[in-house]
C-alpha cells in the first residue's frame, strides 16, 4: 500500500456486485489453453516489468500446457480506470480468471462473489507473513494472497537532527522503540530549535492513508476499531484507550509539532526534519533526491502498553468466481506468489516482502532504511480489519483523524469517537 496505490472500493460498485455469478460464459477466457489476469498497473512500470518476466517464466515452465495472458490496466489518480473496468465486467460476466485487488477489499469482493476461496487450489505456506493471511481471509477461508507488503516509519534528516543536538545513536529501534512521551520530547527539541512545525504526518491526505497510517496508534494503546467479529464498534472505537491515541494525534498539531497544511515535498527539500511515510518514499528519495542523508525510525508506542504495532496491506491476487479454469488459475497464483517471484517483485519494485523467507533474503541486500521497515513489518505488522463495508468504516476513521486536529474548536475527543463509533456500527450492520 502506497499513496499512489491506496484504494477504496468504489461505492458505485455496490450496485453491480451481484452481477457476477458462477454461471455463463466468461468472455475473458475464451481460449481453452489461456489463463487471463488483470493487473492495476502499466506494463512500463517497475511492477509491470517484473510481471512481464514472471509471466514469461510461467509460460515457459508450467507443465499444464497453458499460457497466461496479462492485461495491464493502470489506475487513475482517483482510483478509477482499473476499478471501472472491473465494474463494467461485472455487468457482462467478462471478468478474467485472476484479478488483483487491494487487500482491504477482500471481504467486499468475497461477500459479493466476485472472487472465490483459494484453499482448494492454492497452498498458503506458513512462510507468508501473518498479516498477509489475515488480510486475505474472510469467514475463515482464504480469498486473496498479497504479492507484496507495505509499511510506514518516521523518516529523519540526519544533518537536521544533529544540528538540533539530537544524537543519532540514541534513536529508537524496532526492538527498543520510543514511547509517545519520548517521541514528544524529540519533537519539542526540534520545534524549539527550528521554531516551526518539524513533522509532516500527511494530515492533508484525507484518504485511506489516514486509517492505514494512524490505526497503529489506536492498536498500540490497546484500542480497536471494531470487535474481533467486525459486528460492533461502540465499546471499541470509543474506549479510553482509543481516546488516548487520538489525544496523542491531536497533540501533534496543537503543540505545533506537525501541521494540517504541510509544504509539498517538505521533507525532500529540507523544510521538515521528520516525515511519516512508507517504503515508496525510499524509492523516491534514492532516485530523485539523492543528496538527502536520511534514516527511518519505527512507530512510537503507547507508554501504557509499550506495544509496537505497524500498518500493513497491499495488493493481492484473487481467483474470480466466474472462471472456468480454477485449477489453472490456482497454478498461476501459486507461481506468482512463490518465493522467487515475490523476491523479484519486492526487489524490482522496492516494496516490502509478503513472505518471511523473502524478508530474510532482502534484509541482507537492501539499505538500512528499508531494513528497518522490513524488520518492523515482520515483527509488528497488523492488517486492517476485514469488513464487507470497509470503505465506509475507513471514511469514518479518516474523518475522526481530521476532526481531532480541530483543536481551535476545543474538539472533545471522547465525544468525537463516540459519534464515529455509532457511525461505524451502523455500517457494520
């Protein structure tokens, strides 16, 4: 999951979800020896170039006598393009055999019978990270398998930190993270020295980013968004633990440490010494801002629990319910999620790995910033909740983050979360 890749399942799709059943001809699979797959990126992208080689390898080596055919359908900035084609295919029963989907949408796709369980066709090795299995499971069945992971950390500008008197060897690690109090002390030091906001948290990105990146604060405090069954939000999202997490978030803006209107590319250009972002920023900095000397810190943790939790989730493969070739489609998914293919995808696209074995390989080959994210992801990653109406739930969480920063209006966090908990619960039912 990155800022370019975050998605929310289109609300309009709800009207179309019932159109995809098991019967009828799948026009995307007319050839008896072809398996078709749709992906949400361009052939020219880093992902696309890895996929080209993976499909060639599959076609050259599989013993089923089948040929995989890929259609590259890039998403637009608003999330359209790819999702639009999925929706259109639902009305004509012309979905391919395999599709990619954003992990948090697994429950919605499964409940609407767009995708089917994979357990009979794909062996989900224990090598997959727990967050990958959690993300792809609905009603105790595996419906999707992530082909990459994602994570977030706190980027820091080394020279700017040292200029303000921060000793870099005193910074937190995944095994020894800072508490929120210790993190606030750092921010106070930087804020006093630079006399301006010092941390870009992405408060202006009012999208899936706000649930993805900020839910770990709630989880670290011992709060939650819903109960384990995903049926109740009242008594979970509005607990004292959740209030403490949102108090911490609100404090970042109220104290002037962060801002709701950050300068674009502020970390990249030396405006801010700190930036909460993900692995996609590593690629961006290393390719376009090579003069910046930076590192990454893990998430700070609640002082009450000292539990480090980090966000996870990215795109996954699913088998459509309308495919007439489940064995062949399963073989393709299993190949594309094998250790070597996931290693190639993670290294080629600079994303976090979905398998522990790949993480063990990569951590020896990548730079220190990526090492921190891989270690944090492997040890502390937690998937977003698997909910049929996830987009609506996410929107309520996003609004809670945004509204919590209205400190000039003396925003009552307890009252805010009670209201949002009721709103979330109405969507759960």
